[in-house]
C-alpha cells in the first residue's frame, strides 16, 4: 500500500523512489511484523490469561508438561495479525500471489482458532472433530489451489524434482486435488510438531529463511535462468510476505521460548503449515519442501508409523510416544535439548535444500 501511495510522489520528493526496491520493502516488512509482535505480545498474552484461554495438557504425556497446563494459547493470532499488517503496508497490492499466501495464512488460522476455542470453552472437548477439521482444511486448500491454477502462469500445474532442469510431469486439472491434499498434509504436519516450547516456531523460521531465498530468485528471470529453476512471474514479491512471517515468528519466539509464556495453538500451527504448503506450490518446490521441512516430515511420519505398527502388532509401540519429540523426552532428554537439536536438524535440512539449486 505504501508503494502505491508514495511512488507517485517521487517527482516531488525523490527519496520515495526507494519504495521501488523489493529488498527495502522486504526488510521493513520484517521489522514491522517483529515490532508489532513485541509491542502487542504482552497485552495479548495478558488478555488471553484474563479470558482463561489456557492450554490443556495430555495426562499420558511427559510428566514435566503438566506444569504447562493453563499457559495461554491461541498466540498464533498474534503472528497472523502482524503478518497481515506488514504485508498490506509493504507489498505491491496488485500482485495476486501475495494475496493467495495471505488468504491461506488467515483462513487456516481461523480454522485453528475455532478448534482452540472449542477446546477451551468445552474442557472435555477435543475441539473440532477430525472430519470437520479436514473438510475445512480441504476447502481452504481448494480455494488456494484453484486461485493458483488461474494466476500461477504456465508452470502452475507442473511438478519439478531437485536435480532436474525441466518438469517431470504436468498434472493439468488433476493438480488441484493433489495440491489440496498436499497443503492439508503440511498444515497437519506443523500442527503435530507444535508440542514443545519454541519447537515449531524455530523450525518454521528455518523453513521461511529458505523460502525467502527461493521466492526472490524464482521471481527474477536472470537468477532463475542462471540456476535452471522455473521463473515465476511475481514470485519475488512473496519475499515481502516471507520476511514479514519471519519477523512475526521471531518476535513470537521471544514469548514462546522455554519456559513458554504463550503457545501458538492450532491458530498458529495450522496456518503456518498450510502457508508453507502454499508457498511451495507457488514457486514449484513441492518436492523440495519435503527436505526443507524434513523435521516436520519426521514428526508426521512418526505418528503414522506408530499407528500402523500399533495395529499390525496388536498393541505394541514402535516409539515410546509419538510424535517423535515426545519419544526423546521419555528417553530422558530435557525438553530444551530436544528443541535445540531439532532446530539444528531443521537448519541442516534447509541448507541441503538450498544446495540443490545449482546441482541441476
């Protein structure tokens, strides 16, 4: 919005020309989101505490987590609010891709917020039923997928693999249901991972740093040509969205680090996971996201394996507890050690993913 308001005034005040530059607007989108979270954080946390929007803790989980019962949750709304404000201020409002990403963040956040509220208001409730949640997630993912089908350009329905210069398959209309399933899976993967103080927040930061680089180079024809990756017209503007998300998550980690003053809740985890999935669809890095978000894949995979093994062996467990972070806690590792080690893995996965850009 600032770009559209101030650029016409360049003839009167030449320094406004700086609003043409993506790097300038991206940096200040990050700072805007960061300061919004740091400023509003204490106020929103206190409000959540007054409203008694506290987290319920699983009784069958690690005993150390029982002390967390009652910690304010739904903090993800703080991330969404900060990102929305920063993006609207600093983006090129004519770019449809940023609006699709922002829609996904907000819409998945609303699903998560509804789930959180039901859990809080009805203490014995698990929130939305699995079926209700999946239907709503598929609906939001469907709107995002259909939108990208029409505004994503000639590469929208193509699937690319790392190490290959050209797409391996063009799914055509079939890409839409595949994209819906994919985005929904990522929404749930981050939701499952959000079980320790700062864990999901830190891992999303790692992934968003990688995506900030990917959107920037994908949106520049010269860099895309040099790296042999698909050029996505308008993707560069998503760097503003990514850095706003980076700033918001960094600010949120200030309050979410151990011992957490607030949890993001499903409002945060579902929205962040769904947004990662949508970003990968836009820049055609659906397969690469499996590496960028390797820890999320491990966490989701551990739950699936635990269920399958439990049914196949009629009651035996493959892990002490799923998802995987709880297994290591029950093995005797402290929560903070598990979190930092998973962050390290997340950073390694992000670096490995970026290293594939030129190996093709």
